[in-house]
C-alpha cells in the first residue's frame, strides 16, 4: 500500500529540454566574460549569427540573471519584435552589473 519511493527522482534538479534535439545534432556550449556596458551589443551580435539555441546571462557568482531560449526559424524583423522585451531587460542588467558571464548553446 505505502510503497517506498526513490528520493533521488523526487529531488532531481534536472530540466527537460524545451526543444527535442535530434541525436544527429550536437550542442556546443561557449562562455564569455564581458563588462555590463558591452552586454547588449554582444547579445545582438550573437542573435544575428543564427545558430544559437539558448543564451544565459549570469552574474560574477554564477547565478542566472536571464535565460533566453532562441526559437528556431526566427528571421529578419521577427527577431527584433520577438526579442525586444529581452533586449530591454538585457540593457537594464548591463547598466546594473559590472561583470557578467554569457553562456550560449550553439547547434552544430
């Protein structure tokens, strides 16, 4: 009646990916340490490269401040309209934090 449960499964911190990645594709993770005043320009540059799956902005201690999942298939003006709220938040974060770490996941 009261069967024991495996506590390891209940306390797991693992997160399922939002987008299923085919086994033939690999994801490469890169990290950049930058200053807050160059944050927005670097993010815009990365977004226009197009092969990015996710962008994570962390502070000096490694705490995640903002995580931006990139929707596959956004092109041209759709990128600007869709990501405008993120760009506003990124600008505010860059103004408040001196040193940041950007973690990006690229599809290969």
